[in-house]
């Protein structure tokens, strides 16, 4: 696997639709259990709840509803200024991350956020939001952290029809402008229900937001 190869893939925007099609093709695997950051689906300081066996059957409808974009211009809950890695002459450029909601359901947690440029259109490095393991070119490096329980969760993963590991989260966009682009991810439940969590996005300081019900 060439995880460090910085080449583009023929992926277009329309993130939610792409993720839903992939979810319909495979069973989502929940990464529970051990600490030490060895699991590609969850990394924890203390064990995170497995939260079930995955988004099979009725979960397909859940994924379709949960990952459907709720429209550009959704109001933000909190935001932070940071930098994003680009493929241009500069290594990083200024950007804004706007959290639109962290919504807990019966089986998982939905994160909705928006990435915006503060100036020119950002030509994004497609590996910037991906750790150095599969799945690459997706925003699986965006984490939710429960500060009170010291738990850290990353997006749910699943195997596609070809056996490749995929993320129940947005594909890294090629570009964002000042209007921004809404992005999503589905996460495992924590061992208890925190009132607020930190959203940790590469290139940005942690953003603390309340958890609401979905």
C-alpha cells in the first residue's frame, strides 16, 4: 500500500452521496477495544464502546439519512482558525473549520462541519486529513474526544466489495473556497454520553462543542 504517495484520485465533490453508495456495498466494522492507537477505526486512551455490530440492514437507511448534506449555509456551533496543507507553492494556507453539529444517535455519533478558505481557493493536499494508514484520501484523521472520559474516537470503517478499507466519512475535497464545503463523519459511541466533546481536526486547535440528540 503506497500510503505516502501524493497523487490525486478521480473523486469529485458530492461527498455524502459517495459515502452512502459505499456503505450500501459493505458492512461497517466498529473498532472497539484496545488503547494505544492501533485500531484504524478508533483510537482511545481508554477503551471506547464498540456500539454494536455495524450499519447493516436498517443501518443502511440510517447512513443514508445521517450522511445526507443538510445544505450549504447551515449555522455554525463553534469555529476555529487554522491552516490546511495544499499542493500549491505554499505548504499550508489559512482556513476556517466550522462545526455545525455533533449529534448522538442510538448507535453512533454524527459530526457535521464546514471547511472554508479565508482567502484564495485552497488546493488541498488529499492526504492532509488522513493518517498514514488506510483509508487514505478520506477525512479519517478528524477525531472526537471526550475530555472527561479521556476517550478518542475516529470515524467508523468498513470493507468494500474489493476488500479495501473505507471510512464512513467525507472524501477529502480537491478544493474549498470562502463559501466552504459541508463535511460529515459517523463515529462510535463513547462508553458514556458526554455533554460536550472536542472536535480535533488536523491543522486546527480543538473545538469544544455540545453534544445534541439525533
